């Protein structure tokens, strides 16, 4: 797993304010990203899927920022979003290193079946 996401606290909190709602949503995105296992990338398809996941998370973060841009305590939301975006960039860099080091194999898995 990409360890940068594993340090995020995902305890369910009840949102009382719009900012808390936004942070709760951002925490959910972080939880999904914490399951991203970069060391399990062995094929081009694995890499494509990981990058697609990161792109989707990035877009969701931007949507949350847009939705809650006028909420009180907006800076809390912006800090959390920036933290996630920074972690996404680290994950992208790590995936790029896999590709550059030749660790990504072919488009097929071990059984010769394309996914």
C-alpha cells in the first residue's frame, strides 16, 4: 500500500457544519486511496487503473472544494484537500518511477489474459 495515505484518520464523525461535511467527504477519498497498492502494479493495465483512480480522486477533491468554497471554516477544507492532492502527486511520482524503472510488465497478466 502507498503508506502516505495510511496515516489519515478515518473515524466516522458526525458532520455538524458544511466544512465538517466536506472534510468527511475528503476523508472518504483518502480512505479509498489508502487501499491503492502501488507495489501490486505489475502490468500496464495495473498502472492505468492506479492512475485512473488518482485522477478520479483529484477530480472529486476539486468538486468538493468548489461545492464548499463559501462555507465557513473553508480553510480547514482547503488544508485537507491540499494534503490529499499532495499525496496524490507523491503516488503519481511513485507510479512513474515504477514505469521508468521497467517494473511495469506487459498488458497481460500471468495467465495471458488481458484485462
